[in-house]
């Protein structure tokens, strides 16, 4: 037997297991009780191979986040999207438009569900899914109460061809409604090319007067919530989840 892939390593916390429902490309984690509850839509990273098994909804880390959020009284919806790569002569085309449509469709279904308080929804993006925050940071619907970004990629990597609309730094610089509260979980052992996109995003936010709460995990690496089983990691995950829950409170 080979070594366990990183994405199948256990979540750093052990929240109580909640009943999980699978519907289309969404896994639901719904707390007990009949009243509509705020919802958190969890958006995984990428790009990923199209035939990867198991898919992100079955990874321990995303099941862990679903259970953790449900334990805080929130509906968690873990979305599986099709962020893939198409080889091209002049670079790797990363299909963010397709993934964005998958996420938008899931968000609409989540908000329409009678178990959800549609006016209290948060979006939580991870890793390469960070670029998928762009449309929401640009449009800023009133029901979007918070956006969380965990070890995010916030600009294309070298050699990637990405539709320029997927630029979180430009999205927060637009005019209109205020940008929703932002939490960025940053790891101290991040890869240089990813860390540079985070620095540029924070600089753009500062230039635009957009506040961003930064949660630092000094000893953490990309994927710390499944790779670094330390008190620092556990505390950071708990703090981020509590921050999201607080922004969704009445």
C-alpha cells in the first residue's frame, strides 16, 4: 500500500458527526431543529484532475468543516465544482468560468432551501478556489454576510491562462455596496508564489480602504488543517469558524 495522499489525511479537529445529505454537487450538513438557519457555502480548491477519486466532498477536511459548522448551529453546504485545466500551446487554461457557474448554481439552491435563512449566507473559499470569490466580492449582494479565505490563491499562478474577471484584488476595488466582512487565514510556511498573491491582495484592500481580518498561522503550511495536527492549527480552524458564525448571527 502506498502513502496516504495529503487530501485524505484527517481533519485537525474531531467535531461531532452530523447527518450528511448528498444532492447533485452539494453535500448538506444540517443541524437538528426546524427553524431556518444561516448557511455557509464551502468552496474547495483546485484545479483538480477530472477523474480524481474520491472527490473533495469525501475528503476528511471538508467533511470536518461541514460537521464543525453544523455543530455551531449553521447549515453547511460543501460544493463540488469542476475547476479543471485544459492544455493549450500558450499555457494551461484553468476553467474558472465553469467552476464559478457550478458555485453560483449551488448558492442559489442553498438559499432557496426552506431550512436556510436566505438573508444570512457566508461563502468560504479554500486554496485555488480563492479566485472564485471574485464575482461575489464584485457584486456584494446584501445577503452575503461574510467571505472567508483559507490559505487562498488570489491571482493566477505563472503559466496559467485565466479569464481576467477572476481577480479578487480588482473586485474589492470596485464601487457600490460595501465589501462584506473578510477573513483571510494566512500560513507562515506558504509557497512563495501563493504568498505573493496574498500580499498583493492585502495591499489592494488597504489601497481601497477595505478592511480584512487576517488570521495568521505562523507555523502552518498550505493545507495546515489536514497536515499540521498542532494546537496552533486547531485554534486557527476554531477561530475561523467562530468568526464566520459571528458574522451570521442576527
